[in-house]
C-alpha cells in the first residue's frame, strides 16, 4: 500500500511540473507550399493542389518534380520537449497526374535549410536541403495509397533546434528516373481532408527537474570513460579541462599528459541548464625504454628513455642493482649480462630488458720457479683470462694454467704465454735460463742405470741424501707418475706408459737428478 501512495505522489509531482500538449496542424490554402519542375524551371506553382514527387514525361519530354511545404510551429514554446511528431499525407485522387502512386517510387522527406517564398520558388531558385535525419517513404503498394502517421519526430526536432536553417520539408524521389511518381494533396487541395496534417505531442516544463551528475573510470592508461548520471537532461556539454570538449552523452577522452584536470559537465533541457565539475587525476601508461654506453670496457652508463615513469629499478644481471634513473655500473668480469629496467608510476608498471656484452681485455703475466735440474714451475698471473697457451721455446706447448715443464737441455729459452677470454687475447714472453744437472756432487753420489728388466731402472741412492722420490713427466711437462723411494740400491719398474720420450727425475731433499728415457 505504501508503494502505491509513493507512486501516486511521484505522478502528481511530474504532472505539476510537466503537462503534455497535442498540437494538430492542417495545412490549408493560407499555408505555405509549392512544387517545382525541370521542364518549366522558372515557373512558380505556389497554388498547385499537388504535394508531389515525380519523374515522368509530358509530350514525350522527360521532367522531374519536387514539392515543398512549411508548417507554422511558432505556437510551440521554446521550452517544450517534443515527444512525438507524425505527418499524415493523403493521395490526391483528382490530380492531373492520373497515374497517382506509380512505379518504384521510394521517396525522401528532407529538411529544407534555405529560405524560399511560396509565390517565388521555382526549379532554378529552389532552396538547399540536408539529408541529415531524412525520412523514407516506402514504395507504394497501390496507386491510391495514403501515408498516415509518418514518423517525423527527428525532422521536427531539428527544425526546432536549428530555426535559422530550417524552412520546412521537401519531398523528392530517391531515384529520379521515369516512370515513378508519388502524389498527395497539398494545402491548396479543394477537399480539406486531403490536405497534409502534422500532429505533434510535446511537454511543457518548469525549472527544478534537472540534476547534473557523472562518474568516470580509467579505460586504459590516459584514456578515461565518462558516464552521464544526470536526471532530466536532454543536452550535454563536457569540458575535459585540457582545452577539449564534447557534446556526446557518455564520451571517452584521451589526455595527452598525466596530471589533474577539472572536468565539467553542463547539462540542459528546454527549461534549464545545470553544471557539475570534478577533479580527475589522469595517470598515463608507462612505456619503458633505455639506452647505454660502455666506457673503458667495463663501466656502463645507462640512460633511461621511458615515458611517464616516476620510479626505476635496475637489475644489472650480475647480482647488482640500482634505483637511480640514470645509473652507472662497473662490471668486474667479462660476459653477457641480461639487464632489466623496471619502471612504474602510481597506476601502471612495465619492464624492458637488453643484453649487455662486457669485454674486459686480458692483461697477461706470469712468473716461474726453477725447481732444479731443468724442471721449471710456471705460475699464471694474468687478469681476466679464461684460457692459456704456453710455448716453452723448446718445441713443447701446454694449455694448463700453471704448468710444470721439464726442459731436456741447458740453455736460455723464450717462454711465451698467450692468455685470452671471450673477447680479447694478449701474449707475453720471458727469457728463462735452464741448467741441466745429470749427477750430484762427489760428496752425495747418485747413480741411475738400466735395470735387469726391459722397463726397469736401477737406482743407487746413498742413505745420506734424505728422503728420495721419483717423478716422471712427459715432454709437455705433465706429471704422469710419482712415488716415494727408499735409500740404497733400488730397482724401480716403470709403470705402463705410452710410446714416447719421458723425463725421469729423482728428487731428494738437497738435489734433483734427471734421466731421459724412450718408451717403445
């Protein structure tokens, strides 16, 4: 029961504020209408009883006809809201164009935008028209067909909205080719019931019905969707605060820059207007981008080129990071590093990556230690090297980082080390003096001679020389066998070795003794 009472009050409120009026206008002989034709281009037909659209022949000569009419709508208040408008057209069955409704006679009703006079208009001076919101009259189904209740609301609304460029309605064929015609009675028809009738329903209104409201949400990045939530509005005017405007009810707008904008909506109806402004914060989408420059082979300057970024985080790919916008980073090693830049603002985030190749040149260096009796221990001192190639100057080479090399003769050798990494290489050479001792001094006799077997060595090791041992190297300096020995006379059986030349070294606490052997 409460619902019914509230509904009744609402109806009463609307009734008090707004009343619907039905206006019926029948065009009569005092009204304004005329037709024009191509075969008589300067003749005026302001008193014709035909409202006609025609493409026919007369005496074998082709001609086209169009008609114009204008209703007096001044009685409608400027504040009125038009709810409906219908035009009734009646076939002129006493027209001199006895074919009446004939052929493929689809017609248009167009708004006349140029001024014209009923007794002056002819084909040559006919006014301009517009196709905007034109109304279509469908092809007739009988030659005496009337066209009642033609919906012309938008035409009439346009006439009311644009009074300076609205001067009635013109009828013309869609295709002005023979033989087609559509003929109705004009305001000069002798039978009043055959004259055109315009029926308009409109509301009169009072102020206080309009309330402006709108909402908005981000569509993507800096594009905002605005939604009208006003009550009683029939027109809308948006000022987006950046110099751009719109008259669409629910517009979408893209801002060129992020920031805060004062957006105002002005609504109206025939009675009044109202406005509302809101501050809209636009947060543009982030587009990540960066460039970089490598200085001194390992120091990299990164330049941010992102759009709309407010914060930055850099991952340099080597475990280091930075939050500077344009950081500089020094890499400690050569290699390929995947650098990632993360950027964001208050509403968007993104990232981008690039591969940075660092090449730190090799600085080659080495040292060596004479272990005695032509056995040299080499030590790599190179910086940023990942591979090594030694040339000992005696025809032998090695790829070990810190090789031990046994020279087979006395002399001065140019030993070269070529160190390299993925992007550079460098060679360094040093002269190495080699002294080969084949026996000890007279006070500490050591004798090495063949044993009883094919691969045996007989050793005479005095007790006074300390703890002895035997080492066997190939000609590249690689150790292939090692064993501790005991003092005295020892017969040592060689291990299984590939064919080739080997250096057998007997080492004591005081001296080293060597023997070159051939395994076959």
